[in-house]
C-alpha cells in the first residue's frame, strides 16, 4: 500500500505537471495568435492569372487593394448573374484563379478581390 505522504507527493507532482502544460499552452496561444490567425501565403508558386481576367485596383481607406473581373467564358453581350468572392485571411488572389472555372463556363460573372474593412 502506498503511504499517504507518497500519494500526496504523486498527486501534487501530477497537478503541477498539468498546470505547467496548461500555462505553456495558453502562453503559446498568446504568443503565436497572430501567426495562427493571419498566416502568410507562400511568396512564389502562384499560377498564372487567366488571360481574360481584368485586374482592377480599388482605393479604400486602408489603401489600395487588388480585384479581378473574370467574365463568363464565351460571354454574350447580354447581362449575366454575378458572383462577388472575398477570400479569407492569409490568402492572395493570385493563388485562386481556378476557383471559378466551372461557374464561368455556365455564364456567371465573377468579381474576385479582398475584403477591406
């Protein structure tokens, strides 16, 4: 049978270990929160912009932001439905040129850009 002194020592040691792990976890989350939420995209390796994409620069209170106008493939002169797409944190428009390949084939216009609040 384990003596009560030894049992207390084991319980205190385990409690200190669990507390140390919890403190380390919280510290890591606080120190790394920006890197986790706003991860940087790779700088190289972006596919080419579609040849028919029209690059548009929008002026905002936060500065200039890039948007692309992707007309429907085989567009007619008539009006077409539109999709406005705002990508998420840490994404660049340059890495998303194929996301609207299928909607463009069924004559949907796509505006692509970054939301700036």
